C-alpha cells in the first residue's frame, strides 16, 4: 500500500498507508490526521481540505482543474503548490507522497 | 477535564463530529454514539447524487472508517433506537429495554422525512429518500427505460431526477408550487434549473396536485387532480423533513420547531447539548433563530457542542453554506437568502450552464447562489465572514473581476 506523509504546520509528521485509489483527504481523515476538515466529504465544494504538495512531488501530482483552481484562489494563504486534498488520488506512482498542512482551513 | 460518560444520540454527521471533537478537546471519559441505523455515520449528500447514480460504493460513504472510532475510544452502539431520555436518573433507555447511564448527553437526532397521506402511499415502489437503506431499496426499482415520478421539486427531488436520468430512466418531477425550488431561491434560479432539467429530458409539472398513487401491489401510476395519470414504475416523495424532537419533548426540554439551544448548543438542561438538523438555534450574523438542514450546520454546531461539554464556551457564529450537484452543475450557496428584496445576476440564467444570483436586503448582501461559479461562492463566503462591503453594479458587470466588487 502506498504511503503518504503529512507534515503539520508546526512540523509534526505522520505517515499513513492507504489503498491505491484513496484520496489524500481520506488518507488524512480516516487516520485521524488533523488539519484537514473536509466538510463536504470530497465533493470539491467546501475548500476545507486545502494542503500543500511537497515541491518534489508537484509534477507527478499534476495540476488542479478549473473548479479546484478557482476555489484555491480563496483559501487562506494560497501558494503555487496549493491543492484540495480531496482531488488528489493516491496511487503506486505517488507512493511516499509528502503533503504539508496549512495552519488553518478557515 | 471530565471523566464522565458522554453519550451521543443519533449517529450521523453531527454525532461523528461531536465524538471526534470531544476527543480532540481532551474529553477523558467514555464516549458512546447510539444510533438506530446499522452502519457507522456516513455522508448523506451522495445518497441522491453519486450513490443513487451508482457511481459510489457504500464503503466510500463512511465519514470515518469504523477503526477510527475504535482507535479514538468511541463506542459505536449501532442498530439501537433510544426510546427515552430519563433526566432524573441521567440515563437513556433503548428499544430493547436496556439503558445507558450518562454524565453528559448530546442529542444529534437529525430530521426525518415529512410523509404524505396519499391514497396508495403504502404500495411497493413508493419511497422517501433519507437513509442509505432507502436508496438501496430505490435502486432495486431503477433501470434503463423505467419510469420514475418524483413528488417535490426541492434540491433532493431535483438531484434524484438528475441521477435517474443518468440511469437512463424516464423522469417526471411534480411540484405543488408554481416553480421548482420556490421556497429557497429566486425565480431566476428556479427558471434556470427548470430549463436545464427540461434540456436533460426531465418532464416538470408545476402547480401539480397529486390525488392518488395507483397500482396493484406495486405502484403503476400517479393520478393528478386534473385527471392526468402518469405512468410510474417507481415514485420518490421528497417534500421536506421534520426535526426529530420527540425524545427532547418527552423529556421536558424546550422545543419549538427543533430542540431549542443557545449559542453554546446547550438545551434547557445544563447536562444536555444538541446539534444538527434537530436544533432551533440563533444565528448572530442574520439575527434570527432558525433550523438549518445542512452538513455545514451539523458539523460546525457539533464542534460548538463538543467545546461546551469540554468546558470551553465558544459561541456558534458560522456563516451557513450549502451545495447541490445535478448533472454537471455545481451549485454552491453562501449565506442565507431568506428575507431578500432584490437579486443581482452575474452571467445569464436563460442560456448556458452557469451564473450567480446575489441576494440583497436593501444594500446589504445576504447570500449567493453560485452555479458553476466557485470563485464567486468563495468570494461571497469570505466577504460575509469578514464583513466586506459590496458594489452591486460591479457584481452585475462580468468584465469586472469579482474581487473588485468588494472592499
Ligand atoms: C438525499 C439527501 C441529500 C442531501 N444533500 C445535501 C447537500 O448536498 N449538502 C448539504 O449540506 N446537506 C445535504 N443534505 C442534508 C444533510 O444530509 C443533513 O443536514 C445532515 O445529515 C444532518 O445531520 P444530523 O447529524 O444533524 O442528522 P441526520 O443526518 O438526520 O442524522 C440523525 C441520525 O439519528 C438517528 N436517530 C434519530 N432519532 C434516534 C433515536 N431516538 N435513537 C437512535 N437514533 C436516532 C437517525 O436515524 C439518523 O441516523 C442532504 C440530505 C439528504 C437526505
Ligand atoms: S473535501 Fe470539500 S473541497 Fe475537498
């Protein structure tokens, strides 16, 4: 099973293993990693699952689509590596993915 | 921090958040979530959307996996109906006669569908849509070429219509009022959704008065007051919900269109909080008492309730927001439009697949319905949360960036 490493805003690391096909949002929520709220449950409607993708993984993770990009403009502290974690699906390709969490979602 | 037993009644959006937030807030006592459905708390919104359309499996609906509760020391008592709250002895009574003592109690009993006492309402093939079990039963009647009649042109009725079109069914929506979504949106938004549904092949009848559901053992048709009979292999009734307040009422708590709570989610008993669809609460941003039916409210009010139980009084003051997905249309609503006296449109409602309707009372912006316009939803959510002021003329002008309309 691919692993995802989450790094909280204060630097606490948690590594979780999830089945391929799981979203990064679910990888966090299902394993009790705090910092992702995911109020809409992955419907790309709430923007409370904001995360930063580690630079080394950006190319593999790919670009947000138009809806996601519009929402990302309005999250707190948007960065070029900002993504909505419910829109990233974990795969073997992304085994070892590193995700940084923002200080706050809202 | 308290080592008392916290018991949560109901096991859905509000309960799942309450349990998790209690632990995060440092609650050291036992936590139990008691619900009458058989599975752990799950996301209800996909029921009329991706789950009904067969695009999501039930495993994908869980808010958190069962293992999460185990790890967090939260007992899930599922398939158990609470029949009484005994405040004097601080215990709840279950349908099988068992009881569970509590130190603190949280009511997260949600809402149930409003039923119509129509002739033929108990025929096979007639459904309401609230629970996973409802959709599983509905799905045994769906299939390409079959006919569905949906009674009620609210969000759930329209989402159900869209999902059934995806399944290749012939779909009619019956709305008693002159337009769909009449109670919740401006005429332009209703007009937009009627047009799209018609373009997608849904037959919409407004001002419809249903007289009876007809059939042998299983439903075959819906009879209207004007004598029309519509073929139906399946009928889904979606005419709103009522808060589940009977436990609270029988226990003597204040109830008035929902369990009455204060800004800290406290009921009239200091040992009992309540959150979600079942509550009547105060919203300071709009200065009204109201009952909301949304995931946002269930989640955010549950956090307030958990804080209160952990001894941290923080008033509930979140901006309400909501979403609805139909076909390729993503509707996002920020704020509460009730009481609006004018509407400003950005984009066209009579052509295309996206625009926004901004609701005003005088010159105060109340809310936005943003259809395939996530940027406008996000902008208004921010503006209403942080108190920005708005220039309505700029809102209506699409050549001006939305951010320029706010200051
Ligand atoms: C089909 C559908 C689509 C929706 N779509 C959206 C959407 O897109 N966006 C949105 O924001 N909201 C949507 N909603 C509304 C949203 O699902 C509700 O607001 C939310 O579920 C409320 O959560 P809750 O925990 O307060 O109550 P509920 O979800 O109603 O849960 C209450 C639970 O308590 C149980 N219960 C009640 N009484 C007892 C008792 N005495 N003993 C034991 N258990 C009891 C009930 O069986 C139920 O499981 C939708 C709802 C439905 C039905
Ligand atoms: S969970 Fe709501 S946008 Fe990602």
